[in-house]
C-alpha cells in the first residue's frame, strides 16, 4: 500500500496533539496466509478461518515527544500534548481466528453470529524500538456480531444486529485506552410491490457513546450517535 497524500504531505492537529506528515514514506507490503473450513446445510451453516498476516514497513503515527517543548518543524507543543510523525515503523504481525454461524428457525426467523480474535503485535526494529511488543493503535483483540432476521409477513422483514469490540489503544505507546462498546442496529423493510421496497434503519439504536479517540488532555472523540435513515429500493 503506498502512502496516501495526507500521510505524505498533510499534518494535522487534534487539541494539543500534533501529527506531522512524512514525504519520505515508502509503501507498506503485506504477506499473509489463511485457511478455512465451511459447512452449509439447509437450516444451518458454520465457518472457521485461521489467518496470519505480516505488514512490513508499516506506516504508523509514531510519538516523538511530549509537550511543553519546541521541536524541529512542528514548533511549540503545549503542555499535555504530544508530537507524532507518520513513519515506516518496522513490522506488524497479526494471528487470529474468525468463526461464523447461521441458523434458520421456524416462523421465518434466522440467527447469525460471528466472532474474531486477533493477536497483533509491533516489532519496531531499529526504526522504532520503543514499539516492540506493543499492540497497533485501534486494534481490538475481540470483535463479535450477532443478528436476528424475522420475515414477519410476505411484505414485512425486521432485522437487528449487535456489534461488539473489546477495548483497544488509541496511540502507538499503548498509553491511552479506549473502552469496549456494544452497538445495536435495527432495520425494517416493507415490500410494496415485487419491484419496490421502502425501508427504515436506525444505526446505534440506543445512542451508545463509543469512544474512538482521546487526546493527551483527556478530550474524547466519539463515533456517530443514533442515526435514522429512510430509503426506497427499486429493482427491474
């Protein structure tokens, strides 16, 4: 993966945290192996996949220093803030397993679920030795989904899905922890004709506050709140 224009040329600031671009970035490279088994029957289906991935020259926001202080190019960093730069910071290895299952039930009901467990670790090598043994930022160990679909009538279909992610780290040094969260989405579909359907969906139905970032001074950023969507689908 080549570096994006933002990673190469666009610095940014969130609160007192500054992240510098790096025009000298080289592309990341990925090596990976996966193997899986699957079964699909008339009322149930199961799947399991094992995987191993290795990213070399991983592009990471690497912490350079903490404020208050003055740094080359970035200038002054206030107290409580940090200075980071996008760098090719060694390698990331990730090993894990993904499991999926689906079950059809009487009355037009169907259940499905999936769980993923990933052990991802950094090896900063000589470029960023302080990162060796740490987890990549924004990489939870556990994630899972569970869903229910109900064909209530020939015209009406109702669906709900719960999504879970375990706690993860916001930064490269694993010093800022983002809490685990469960989010529920719901959807209803009404088929008006064989070709036309109207639907309404609620993302983050219970308006859960899902933390996705945190600055050095403790200012938290959150994923979108409850969002309602309405649409019409036409097929021909």
